[in-house]
C-alpha cells in the first residue's frame, strides 16, 4: 500500500505526521495507521498512542487559529442558529469536557466542528491542546487494546458498528455528560457548604 511505503522511512514519527494532518484540515485514516503500528509492534503501543494524540493536538492548532480569528462567523454559516447557540453555550459552561469528549470518539464524529467551536468560544490555548490530547489518548488507547485483543481487522468492524449506531452513541455520550455535570455540581455545592 502506498501509505505504508510513504510512512516506512519515518518510523514511529509517521503516526505523528498522519495524526497532525488529520487534526488539521485533511482527513486521514489515522485509526488504521495507529492500528497497523500497534499490531506490528505491540510492545510500543503506548508510545504510538502518545504520538498519535500529540500529533492530533498539534494539527488542530491550524483549525484553532482559523476559529479564533473568524470561527464564529464560519460556524454560523455552516450550522443552524439554534445548534450554534447550543454548542456555544456548552463551550461557555464546560469548555474542557465539551472538547475532550468528542475527541474520544472515532469518525464520523464531526470533530473539527467542535475544534472550531472551541476556538470561536476563545477557549484558552493550553486548555484546548490538553483537552484534545487527553481525549485522543483515551480513544487511541482503547483502539490499541482492541487491536491487541482482536487483530487489525477490528478497526474496520468498529467503524461499521459506529456508523450503524451513531444515533445511540450520541445519546449515551449526552447522558454521560449530563451525569458528569450533575456530579460536578453536587461536589461543588458540598465544597461551598463545608467552607461556610
């Protein structure tokens, strides 16, 4: 395959490069690449996970800069006003989790939309990078462990399952976010009461 021939001279840094390109503007088969590297050298799987996560965060800087300078206008043109307000409000209240959770999900999640929304909401740069890196570490770690358990064909099976059940996955994600927010609020209230 042409992609593997291009990546071979780069060694492990090929993962970083593919993830950076995927994180910027052009979508790349980053799960396939990570899966291939992990399958060929299982002992270095966490190193590959870290490289892919760092590459994805690094590549997302391109969208962050675009979004920071004119992302709100761009988003308003691409999505309905009601959806824009919902996403914008989400980033105003919980910027880190609003970016980290979508970063954990595989394609066809419209991740670049969330990256653009984070930048348009003027999310702090280092918090932005940390949210993407953290989400991707979870995503690629799960992927690597599944590859080690079931083999490289699992990437394709997982992608098909995800596409077939995207609606339910969003419901589960939303429910998890709500439960997390309720837990965080209760914890915050109990801290305030104990400090009085």
